[in-house]
């Protein structure tokens, strides 16, 4: 591994620009020197990392793409360590991507305590899962563990509840069991893929696609407003509906034969001593 290190900056630059010429300009060395570094790297590895094409075009091989991904991950981890060791850096800025509802209702309220602990968090709110190793984010909070090469630590279990508007309940009634859900007006984020609803419907004749009265709203805040406006029944995190239930805008729907599964959230990061410390600070703030 140590013998490869002198060649990797050139490889990274060529991969970024997909050009030997632009890499030589960035590194302020000759193009022949860049070519020599790549040749030495491939000789030591025993396989090609780049495909040379006509017109000076360059393309990564599959092995080259994997090597670049790991090298950039190593660079990123080292950069974090160096920044944390700097005598002039008492506080650290990180970029954290979080689902919209969790970020808005939970994480935003914890930013001041995290800053007091020396961690300044810039929040990116999105319900699209970001692949950390291919992004410029330092960490992510997500409800799955589907990215290889990334550490996922359990952060919290979020209870979910079935809710509807008070007037909806008075006018339509509510189902008393899972089978009767098919007769209710249901509010879903995605009728093709919903872990909460799919889990709830297990053991019934119903599937997401067979439900008769469904309205899709692809955002938790839209679901909340639709439920408050008596448009149907929704599954939402308890942290989103507690205030509305207390104000008698929503009521909880209890099924006699089922409970709503919790959602487990994980804090995801590329492993290093620094990111482990950041994860610990985030866990402590949310606990």
C-alpha cells in the first residue's frame, strides 16, 4: 500500500478531469510525468485503472473506479482528522443530510446544543437517500443501511401512529381492524412502496396496489395537513402529530389487531476516529 501512495494524487487528478493534459496543468507537472505516475501505479497494481481512448479521452476501468472511491474516502477521512487536530480549530463544521420531517422537527431543535459541544452542523433536508461515498456530505441520518463501506449506528426508534381528523372520524367512523382499512380513505406517501403500510397490511387480503381509496402526497408535512383537513387516515411519526392531537385537530386511530411498527433511524458515516466522535455528539444531543 505504501508504495502506491506517491502515484495516487496523479491518478485522482486524471480521474477528476478525465484528461492527462488537465491533470498536468492542475498538478503543475509535465504530461509525461503524469503518464509515468499512472504507468507506475498500474505496474504495481497489476491491472489497468484507466482506458485510453482516441482523441486523448480517458475513462476509468471498473477497478479504477473502485480504487478512486476508496482513495477519496481516505483523503476525506484524513482531512477531517487534520482539521480536528488544528490548534486554531475549537469548533468543527460538518454537512449532514437528514430526512425532511426528522430534520425539521428534531435535528433543528438540537443545533444549539451541538454547537455548544463544538460541532456546527449545516443541515441538508431531503427525503432522497444520498450515497455518502459519492457526495460531499460528512454524515447522513437515514432509515436504511443500504450503502456498503459505510458505518451505520442506530440513532433512535421513532414511534409511528395512525391518525385522522376529528371531523373525519365523526363523519366516516374509523376501522377497528386491519381488514377494514380497505373501506377507509387512506393518505400515503407512495402507494407502490411504503414499509409502514406494507407491514400494517400483512395478514390481510389487501396490498398497497389493491387499496380502493388512496390519495398520494409525497411529503410528511402534506400528509399531516391533509389529515388535519379531514381528508383521510395517515401513518405519521408521533413527533409530528403530538401537538395536533393535544389541540384536538387530530385523533389517534387504534386498530384492535395491529400496532404500527416504529421507524429506526441510523447515523451513517465513513469510519474514522473523528466521525465516530461526531456521531457520538449527535446521539447524545438526540437522546
